[in-house]
C-alpha cells in the first residue's frame, strides 16, 4: 500500500525508536526506498546521538572541571586574604603613626624659653626632638602639680634636633595657674612641669610659685601680642 509522505513522517520517529508495529515498519521502509525526502528525514534522525552519549563524551572533561572549581575557590580565598591584609596594614599604619599615645619626657623635649609677657602671663615655649607633630595636653596630676604633657605616635623618628621653634607654647596666669582644671575648688597649682604627668623625675620643672621669670623681649612680645593660646579662662568668656 502506498502511504502519503505525511503519514510516513509521523511513523519515522516510532520506527527510529523501534516502537512501531511490523506493518508500520514495513510501510516506512518501502516508502523511504523510493522517497528521497522521507529517506533524508530518517537518515538525519538516525544520525543524532543516542541518549547518554553526550554524558559519556563529557566524562574526560570532569577532572578539568573539578580542577577549575578548586582553582576558582583558591583564588577567592587568596583575594579575600589579600584584602584583609591590606585593611589591617592601613589600619595598623594609621594607629602607629596617628595615635598620639606615647608621653614625651625630659629626654624628648627642649625648653625654648620661659618669660612673662606684658599681659602678665607666663609663657613656656618648647619643642620636641622628633621629626613629627605631637599632641599637647594641660593636666593636673595626682600630686597636685600642673603638667604640660606632650604625646607622640608609636612610630616616630628621633632627630635630636628641635626643628619647629615657636610652634608649641603654653601661657598661664601665675596667680591662678591651672586652677580651672581643679573643678569647683579652683585651687591653683604651685608647680608646673613639662613632660610626663605624675612623673616629675622624667619631666622638666618650668615654673613654681615665687620663681623669678624674665620679662619677654620685644620680639617675644610681638610674637604673642595676638596670641589666644592661654591655659586659663579669659575674662571675656
């Protein structure tokens, strides 16, 4: 029996999968023997890989795939480690160079001048022996003495040469020296040290009550004429 191409093409997939009846198989074979177009469809279908063949072809690539995944994970951990290292490096560098926590004693500081200006204030000018900036605090110690304390970072290069003359100075009224730091009692201190708080042995005594202080020179007066760097409350405030 001569079946039309449309019927045969519906049977070709069943023929390929070997799930059609013997009669249908014979009809497909007979038709394809004389129909070039249907024979090409059958040949193309027979040329497709069988299920599972692609999986078998991929087996040789699995070791490469596993190695690539390991390398990818390794690179991720390396990148994370580098990022953490850099973060710790910059944080550590900032702490070591910007955290003013090491007090400087008499071996680290040079007194540049002690004098009294025309406004009655005792002026203490000083410098450090390091190539750096420093932080200065005015404090009253447990011994009741006043301390002009300077702090440097952990990393600091000592030059043994005062290089910033006039950049650090403290002024105070000798009649009420540091009294404003004693709270409600307002008791003035009788001694002022330049150095480390509560450690007079490693500090420099720069003033004590009754001490004679020279008058400022004209140059020093001019330098402090408009200075607001006083360590007592101003009368205008």
